[in-house]
């Protein structure tokens, strides 16, 4: 292994503690302090049995008061809360996807946004039955963007992307009544069903939760991923680095944070503008360094190799380095805490979207039509701020790891094909991967996704589970903050293959891949659905028969619940390390962990002990192998 070694959780924490010392000096608040103030949490909220959807309430369920004023019981309240949670997540991902479709509508050969992957655009056109012959690629892009936008509000029919799934899965969806219609409709229906005086039957609420989740994963998120690829390029393996050590003491550091690549792509472009670099140099900096936080980081890392400074619970840390000239955000997962925190330093907290407006930030509106000008203004503001840096507060933890990222489905197919096919013939199937799994060289796969959550020691569940899985010859595909945890620890360094069991190690060597594969941001979990569908078709089995499970060990957001619902609805058993807020209703727990299996051949498992969670996943994968006779 040479001098390669993983970065440990203790080293992560040491770095954070050192940064918190700087924070204490300048009177900064931190999530670590706020967690203390918020603990213990409200038990009613934790169990999902507080209802505040009408002003007769709030009503809380106890043994003595088993029903709210309207007569709703714990099951109805927990069920409604769960559906509203899902609707929030589905709306959020899908609206991101919608923004991407709007951006696609602005593409032109000499505009801010162009078509980078015309082959993918044509492929989608064919899939959607659109004539491509003799059509200009930009005309086609506009046509498809309009069709995609109609998926959000069309009066009839179900989502177009559903046809990508195996027929068996489509049939299950149809029979269960969970095929998503228009994306916005599923969110509206969810809100309607949970209004005072509508549904209080857990079965109905869970069914709509799956359907709303499906409108995200097989609707809005898929639009987001596919059309981002069309505009910014379909990711291919690229080398980058991860952790706070990617920030540079002698350069202007611009941190992009959020989710929508339309902004971060433009910031990256203008950070390379000679005029901006000249300006930076005139102020004493050696250059301009862009690094990312959260999913926007995943987007630009996958397509440009832009380094990843950190994930969700590291966002305050980038400011605490004292070396962040600007933290530029678009939407989602942005701590409002960044406002007051940035005021303790010279950092500019730049908000850009009408969707995410926060106090103590500089708002610079970013719109697709004027993206170039807007991005230049933002980069200029960051560069000029270098002069205000307080040298005595600068401390950048010297922790970073190499990472190879960029494993879109297309890239995985191409890469793994080399394992069994020496002539590097891209057959466009996942058969080589199926062969590895059938022969047992790889036992199975885990799709690990999701956030950080202070309820779990940050990143420890992600990293410990990954280590355990790869040691057991289980390949891990990752997205979101889980992917960044892996990269920061060093698990996306190809040398981490030595931590694998013999079979997976051999595959990593032959295919020249790291043992855990970065598939992108959270909207890119749609890529995982496409991969699972392709694997099932190529193996000639149902998705639920594949030795494949999903896992979100440190999840926290509404988006994560929406994701969980569509992953399960796709037939993939999903393992959670944080409890959903439904434990106050045994009926809801039953529906989510068992009942839905009758509809979609998969369900949730909740296990807060990480060791046991890992064992349970391995056991499930082995059970599936036995059932298949492999
Ligand atoms: O969409 S994994 S903390 S950054 S919600 Fe947020 Fe969770 Fe991170 Fe990306 Ni996903
Ligand atoms: Fe209470 Fe029913 Fe109103 Fe909920 S809907 S707050 S349970 S009265």
C-alpha cells in the first residue's frame, strides 16, 4: 500500500476541534453547540405524533389522550407527517430538476449554456419518440426541455421515464397504484390528502408516500440528472482531492455549496478567466481556487475534477478556516448559520437563488439568461475580498485524500467491461458486472446514500460500513454526502483496493477502479435506479432478486425520505441508520418495514447499531444469492 493510509474519524474530529478553537476566539456559534441546546429533542416530534395541521391543535398523542381534537389517532397523525415529509423532499428534488429543464431551454451555440453531450440528448429523444433526423441539436434540446417541463404538470398519463424499468417492476407499480402521474400533481395530492379532514388511514398515506417519492426518483430527479449531463457532460472517471486541505492558503478560496450545477459550472468557468486571475494576483493571491461543499461539490467534482472541501456537517468548517473568501450557495442543505458565522470572519456569504434567501447574506441574483454576468460579479466579489482576510485567523487543516470520481452508469458500463472483455468492446450492457456477481467474485452491491446527522458520529457510519462491505467483497456505489465521506477518508483512492476482500480487490485491479464508486449528487440516485434496472434486465431477474440493497446510515432531510421511498418502491431493500419519525405508530412501522413488501417486493429496515446494520445488509445480500441459487 506504500504510504497510503485512510484518514480516521479521530483525525477528522481533531481538525474540527482545532477549527472550533478559532471559532471560540471570534465568538462563533456552531452546530455542535446548538445540538447541546436542542437536546433532548421533543419526544412527540421524534415519534411523529404531534399534529399541527389545523389551528384546533397542536394535538399530541399520549396514553391519556389517544386522539386529537378531530379524532385523528397516532397512526393517522404519524402517517400524515410522513407523507408531508416525503412531499417536501419530492418537491425539492423535482424543482431542482425543473430549473435544469428551464436552463436547457436557454441553451444556444453562443450562449452561457451549451449542449455538451449531444449523443445523450439524441438517445433521450429516441427514448421519448421524438424525431431527430435532420434536426439541429439546439432545436432538439429546446423541444425536449418543453416535453420535460410538461412532465411536471401534464393532465393525463404517467411519467415517461418509468419505461426504463423492467416490465415486471412497471407491472408492480401499476398494480400497487403508485405510478407517478404529473410530478407536481403527486406533491399536490400529498398536501391535499394530509389537509385536516382527509386521509388518516396509514395504508393510503404510505401508498401516496411511495407515489410521491416515485415522482421524484423516476420523474424530477431523473430530469435533473439526465439534462445536467446533456448540458455539462456525462461524468467519466476523473481524479480529484477531498477534505479541507484542498483549500489553499495562498489563493482566493471560493466555496460553492448547494445543489444546482447551473451556478457552480459558471463559477468554475469564471474562476479561470484571465482577467479574474490577474485581479487576484494584483491583490497578492497566487490564483483562484474553487472547491465544493455538499451536492454541488459532487456535481463539479464528477464533471471537472473540482476538489471537494467537505460534506453537510463540514459547511461551517470551511468558514472557520479563516481562508474562505466567499461561500456561494444556490439551494438546499445550506445552514442559515452561515450568515452570522461569516460575519465573524471576512467571508462573504453569497446567496443567489430566490428559493434560498437568508439573513446576513449578500444576495446576488443568478439566472440562466444572465448567468455569465452574474457569475463574473460573484467571482469578482470573492477575489476582491482576499484583501480583507485576517491572517491571524487562518488555519487550514492539512488533511486531504486523492479520489477518483465520475462513475455515471455509462462510465461504469464502459469501465467494468474491461474486466471480462479484454478487447475493451463497449457492449452497452452490465453483463460483466452480472458475471462477477454470479460467479461470486463480487457478492453483491450496496447503494449508500444520504447526509450527515448529529445523531450519528459524523461520517463514522458511512465509513465503517463501507470498510466492512468492501472487506466482504461487496461493491459500494455512492452519492451525496456519503460519497464525500468516502472521498475524505481515502476510500476513493484506488490504493484503497487493499482493504477489499480478494474478489473485489481483483476486480478493482483489473478495471482500475476504487472499491467505492462515486455516482454523483442526490438527484443522481436516479442513476442508481437506471443501473439497477439494467442489471436486472441483463441478469434476467427482477430488481428485488438482485443481491443489492440501499443504505442511508446518517440521513436527515426530507429529500432523503423521498429517496428512500422511491428506492424501496423500485424493489430495493433499504437500510436506515436513523429512525424515521413514525415510531409512535406501530401501524406505520409495520407498513414501512413489512407491509409495503406485498406491493413492491422490498421494505425498510431500521437499525441504529451500525455494526448490526452492516451485518443485516450482508445477510440480506447472501439470502438473495441463495434464493437465486448462486
Ligand atoms: O442532496 S446528502 S445533506 S447535500 S440531502 Fe443534503 Fe443530505 Fe448531503 Fe445533497 Ni442529499
Ligand atoms: Fe389536532 Fe386534528 Fe387539527 Fe391535527 S387535524 S391539529 S389532530 S384537530
